[in-house]
């Protein structure tokens, strides 16, 4: 057993496992650690139970913080007019989609979302572009955010063009933009603006405030969270619940 882990758990386990007699109450820290060590060697399953309890406590705390942030950040998540939109901009089923253009799981998730959008006319996918996978991801996100602000009706075309790449490279952004039917010169200039920088930072701040640490991630207005890629069948089941 690692000494650091034992040192951390010793006082917790001592308090929770033993009914202290007057003599035990006067035990030194070293004696308590020795007693805990001896007990754990005799009953190692106690450590597993303690770790499970700690994990459950952490999960409850994370869920509580997520719910708190969801409520506080609701308008930024679901009603920010500077976000790119996939699907129906006026759809009744709103879903926030945190994504990175160089995330392979996001490409898989994007295909699933495209399928759902065809089948669900009321689905509004609010895209929160991130650049967490390196400099190329940052530049791709900046370009997409510029499109959301400068040419919102064409945002989805650029989004799909970026997602269709095996890996997005900064040097290819102008070509990708032109092929998607947008003005690359104007958008690349807009991508360097403070407005876009602020928006990118805001997306990252929202992502972190919700306790998320990977893409893709989907968030619904009722607090349903999907951390990671799921298939169309699983997502359709979730959408049915959103309608009810």
C-alpha cells in the first residue's frame, strides 16, 4: 500500500471504523496509522468499500455542481445568438454540442447528428466550437466561430466541410472555406478578431464550468448529459424523452 494513500485515508478510516475508547482517544497519530494499517491488512475489503464511498461522494458533488452551472449558465448555453446552428434554428428540441474539429470521436458524433437532423425536424443543435487539441484545432474553431457571426446561414456548410477532413490543418483552411462556398479572405480576417477570441474563450469557460474534460459532449435543457460519442439509436431514445 502506498504510504501517501494510507496517510490520507488513516484519519478518515480511523474515525469511521473504530469506536474510540478513552485509551484510543489519546493515541498518537503514528499509533492510529499503525492500527489502521493492521486493520486493513486483516480486512483489505474495507479499503475497497471506503474508496467506493469516496467515489460516490465525488460523483454526487460533480452532479450537484453540473446542475448548478447548468442553471446559472442556461442563457449562455441555449440562447446565445453568436453560436453556430445545425438543424432547425427554431427547433423546439435544443441540444448543445461541444466539439473539436480534430477530434475523431466528434466526427463520428457528427455523422450521428446529421442522421438525426434528417429524421427530427424539431432538432436544434447549438454548436460550441472548441480548440482543445492543438493549434490547428484553435484556428479551425476560430474560423467556424467567424462564420457563425459573419455568415450564420452558411455556418453549417463550413462546419460539415471541416468535419469531413481526416485532420484539419491551418494551411488548408482557406481552401476548405472556398470549397464550402464562403469568402475565405473575409472569414480568415474575421477569425483573428477580438470578438472571435472572446467567443472561443467563453466556450471553453462553459465547457470547464460544467466539469467536462473531453469532446464530444452533448447537453440538453433538462440537464441530460452525454459525455462522448453515442450511436443514433441511443440518441433517438434520449430525444423521445425530450419530447415527452
